[in-house]
């Protein structure tokens, strides 16, 4: 048994790490994947399947992967096909799927950091969003715009967001005795009825839905008020980085190309999501387009020549500092491996935005 296998086994037996590592049967997994047929190449490099576990259901949060598949970029980079494995409220933890089934996955920094801290041989290799999408929502007539505005308030938080919420409070050294947090199962509608003062949600999701219903919603993006996380992080195993580096780079290149297309044409990204990849969800085209555009705002950093998906050393250090404030003890080197994505840009400088 190798050191990797030992670390992997130790991680998998810790059933309480991520709320239980329930393993779906192969038949269940195959029912959650989709593979595109775009492009002319046939996986000449022999990388096999570009399997990726998504963090949630198939909405525009993953439109870059949809277009990478649809436009044949995975095949052009040497993969036989793509498998995009949907997440959801009953899906196994992303980190366990990456360790046992898929080549890569999409998750959030605090979740991956916790897994790494407890022994999972994983690394973050890039991030779609320059700024994490998590935010505190509030009603427009009683806005929460600064961390200090949380004092004396009741904030609703779904169980899936509680770890990140607690990490945020710790990172900003807020007095939690002055902030009441209550469990709310994924629905901020109680905020519109005055039952809670705010809700820990996502600026490209619940905010858009409530505004579409006519509510005036104020937002406080966590990344803008002292919790500078990147979002939509890509992760893979240390073994893949050690033994399949070219495959990691090919995967990242295909993703970069897909996200460039989303930035260039959010309407097409929306159409492909609504009518093909997320068809079973019966997504609303108007709110889906708004979510896509909001996501694009989170991707851009406003600088010419931006290398999307890449993470700077300073960003990596800031992210480590933020999660360590929640009680972890990590270093940037243990949490990130940013070499592959930097090599992709060095070899393909034309992939940078506005290059």
C-alpha cells in the first residue's frame, strides 16, 4: 500500500468529516453524467474520460464546462469524452467522489481545506470565480451592508453553508454572541416575511430569484468585506498531479477555453444550459441569464490580460489565512498546486483575457 493509498483510506473512513461519505452505486453515478459529442478530435493524447464532479445541479454555475464539452474542447485537448457528474442535496461529498470516481471536481475553499486538513490527499488547482459568490442577503429597507450591521440580527443559514458562515465570523473576529444564527433549509423566503433579518446565500442564485419576484434585496458579498475567498475551485488528487500532470493541464486548458466562451457570449451559455445540460431542471431562461451574467462579474478581476482560473500567490495566501482563522492549520503549499495552470498560460499566452 502506497502512502497515497494509506492517506486516502484514512480519509475515507472518517465518515463524519463531510457529513458522511455515503457512496452511490455505479448505476446511480452513471445516471448523473453527460458527455458531449462536439469537436473533431478523438482523444489522440489518450487521456481517457474528462470526468468531473460538479458542486451542484446543472445550472450556469458550470456553463464553462458545458461549453468545453459542447464545443469539443475536451476532445481537442486529448480526452475521449467528458462526464459531468451532477451534485445536489443527496449527492455524496465532492471530495470523496474525486478520491474514488472522478478525475476532478468543483468545490469551495473551506470545504476542500477541511478535507485536506483531515488527511485527504487533494489539491486545489484553480478557481473559476475571482470572488466567492457567498453573501449575506437582506431586505432593501433594512440592509446589512457591513459586518458590524450583523450585530443584533437573526441570520438564516442552510446546513450546507454553516461551516463557511462560521468560518467567516471567525475570520472577521465578530462577536457571535451578538449575532443569532438559525437553521433555514435552503429557502430565504422567511426573510421577506420578517421572520429573519438576513440569509446566508449566493449572489448568483437566491438573490436573483427574489429580485425576479419583485423584492428589493441588499447584499453583502463576503469576499468584499474581509473574507477574500476565490470561488468554484477545481480540485484533483495528489496522485494525478504526480503521475498525470499533462492530463491535469489538458483538463484546465479545456475549462479555460469554455469559460472564455461564457464570458464572450452569456446568452449562448444560458441557452445551452437551459435547453441541454440543465434541461431536466426546467430552468427559467430570464433568471438563468441573469445568474450567468452575475457569475461573469465574479470571474473578472478588471485587469487586462487576466488569466482566468489561475490563482496568484497572494490570493492563495489570503485564502489559507481565511480558513485557518476557522481553526485549521494549513499552508498554501499543502492546499494549492498552481503549477499546472501557470504552465498552461505560459505555453498558451493567447488564452489570457484581452491578450
